[in-house]
C-alpha cells in the first residue's frame, strides 16, 4: 500500500472530499458515504481516512463498550495473526468495524500493526493517534505513537507525541526513553553524522586534545556547532543523566541558531535528576521559546515588507504575536505561583498584565514588586499608568508624584515618570499642571517623545487666546 497525498487524487475526488468536510456537522452520514467510497479506491490517502473518521465519530460517537479492555486482551493474538496473514485485508476488515464503532480499539490496533507490517508508518501513526485520542488513560498508546514516528525517521513528530504523553504521565520511563531516542536521532540526522562512521572512529581522525579544546571555545560557525552537537549527542547516549552535557548541547544549538533543537534538548535536560531541581533551566527554556517566537515574527515582518499585500503572512504574524503574548503571560504566572517571593517575577507579571489591560491584577502584582528597592520606582510608574488607564487620575497622580520625588537624576526612568504624570494631569483636565510637567522634560531633553509638540501646541493656544 503506497501513501497517496490528497493533492494527488483526481481533482473531482478532491472536490468531493472538500464537500464532505463541509457536511461534517450538518450531514455526517453524507460525508461518511462519500469518503468511504473514495477510501476504497485510494486506501493510501491518510487525509481521506482522517476525515472519514471524523465523520463517523460525528454520526456514531466514540463511546467505549463495557468490556472493551477485556476483549482487547483476548483478541490481541487474533489481530497479530490476521495482520501477518494479509495486512491489506486486515485493514479493510478493521475499517468495516470502525464504520460501526469509530472508537473500536481492536480495529485501530489492527490498522497500526498492519501499517507497520507494510512499512506504511504514516498509517500506523494515524491509528495510534486515534488510540491515544480515544483512550488517553492508556500511556502505551503515546509510547507506541512516538516509537512508530522514530521508526519512520520523523523525529519532531516523535518528540511531540512523547511530550503529549509526558504532560499526562510526568516521569514515565518509556516516554522519557522515546524522548531520548528521538532527540539523539534528530541531532545525528541534522549533522549528517550517521553517514560519517561511528563516533569512536571519528575521534581517531583528529587529535582528541584538539577536539576537547575546540568544544570549549565560543562557536561562531553554524556547521561547526552542528558537528559538535552531533558528537555531544553521542556522549549523552553514554551518560544520559549528565546535566552538564545537556547544557553544552543547548549552547551549541543556540550558537547554530537552531532554537527548536535547543529547546528540545533543554527539555530533555530538565528530566535528569539534577535538571528537575534546577529552577534556572525553566527560565532558560521560556526565554528560548520567546526568542523562537520573536525570530518567527521578525521573519514574517521581513516577508511582509517585501510583499505588503500578502494577507497570509499578516495573519500569521498576528497569530504569532498573540501566541507570544499568551505564552509570556502564562509563563510569568507559573513562575510567580512557583516562586511567590521573587519580586522580579512579580514585576514581570504585573507589567504583562498591564499590557493585557487586566488592571486590577496588574496593580496587585506591581504592589508586591515595589517591596524590592530595585523595582520600586518602575513599579510605581507602572501602577500610575494602570490608574490612568482606569481613569483613577487622583490615584495615578499620587503614585507618579511619589515616584518622581524618589528618582533624583534626570535619567530615562525619571523622564518616563514625569511624562506619565503629565498624561495623568492632561487626561484629568488639568492642562496647566500637565504642561508644567512636560516643561521639566523639555528643558532637559527637547527630543524626548512628543514633548516639543505638546509645548509648542500649548503656546500656540495661548497666543490664539490672547489675540
């Protein structure tokens, strides 16, 4: 059985699939009939099979039977025999069972084993995805799914499957082993190391001391970093609980600007004995993920600048920025919950809540943060802004006046505080008091933001009033 992409089907069949997808909610029976016919003629099309399963579930549901677990154990031998005898026929029989009961575990197991027998790993993975979705209480489904992706050489998919399982079953040894195998294999593939002979033979090509010296130097060459990362992955195989090795391989991938791999290996390192107790790794992971989001946004902005009419990239940028903001907020909230006495985390969370317009929550976190002298004035500034946004101008003026008196030098922070104080006066209708604050900045730095315009506009109005 050969894999067939949806785009490889006859255009008329592609239109039928699209029409069936549109009927999934309103007329799933129609969708089932259309997709079943297409799948019979094109059994290698995973997209059709996936859409058919959605239609079957919409029509029949996914309720499990009372004796599903028992019958599954009793029929596992029969499944293996049927697959061994004729895997294609076994798949067809399994589809007939799924047409009556879309959540049939035995039918999905049959398709999975048959897919492996045929070397059709995408089909096997689809069946294991169904099993893990229908019965997430069974950890083995996630293990099987990850392993079949490893066999297929799809290491990112393997890592995603294992990570989903680990969220439900933290510390599961089988899933951690999947993660290790997939991470190592991905790194070896990325550096083309598997085509260069085994690690020990490579060490003989050059002097060992030279390699050790090279690994301690700052890496500026991406190819060199990836080569060293492949070597480091071999070392991790021999010492899977060495946190220092994980730190080294993360550093190498950062040097190669491969943030996806850096995050993946850092997550692996956090599963080690020492990694579980090292809180700095959690922060490093979130920082790397944020860098990954920012890198993607930068790429999209460059594409948009080159082609301003590209709405797809604009939508992608908006989506990425939203996800980044949500991730920052989610991460900051988790850090505060875990480390409630760390005022740096409190200040960061408060600042993010302010951006999200959650004013009361922001003020609460910022009030905690100002207990630390390092964050006191910036926190007062942020609280003042929150009060101004919430139209609590008297409170804003009080906070910002206090902050202004505490910062003695006319630095950037003091300019920001005075400007925010001027805004609070201005929005409360006290124009003269606002201009007096803007003048203080203008006398020190006339190029700061729009203070020059504000001052000039004020004097123009004065001139007009006296004319």
